[in-house]
């Protein structure tokens, strides 16, 4: 499935990011069966939000942050 989300100003927020990660973890858990995974991310401030990082780590998903200016 495809998920869509918006904010009033068009920019991602920490709250929206936490919802996105929660949805991702829920969706992936059905397929992972306890196996580890890696999620590639840039260093946008919302991607460094502590609650979402902890949720990823608790779900055996390792966030891997790419160096600045390498995601384009």
C-alpha cells in the first residue's frame, strides 16, 4: 500500500515523522520475522528524532545515516 501524509505548511514535522516510522515498523514487522533490517536516511533533523530512533532500534531496524550532501 501507499501512504500519504501532509502538514499545513508542507514541511515534515517531528510528529508526522513519528507517525510515518510507526506505520513503517508496523508494516515491516509482518515480513521481518525477527530478522534485522537497515533504513537509509539523510541527516534531516526530523530523521534524528529520538523517539523514532528508539522505535526503530527496538524493532531491530538499524538507521544508517548517510553523510551530508550525498543523497542527491
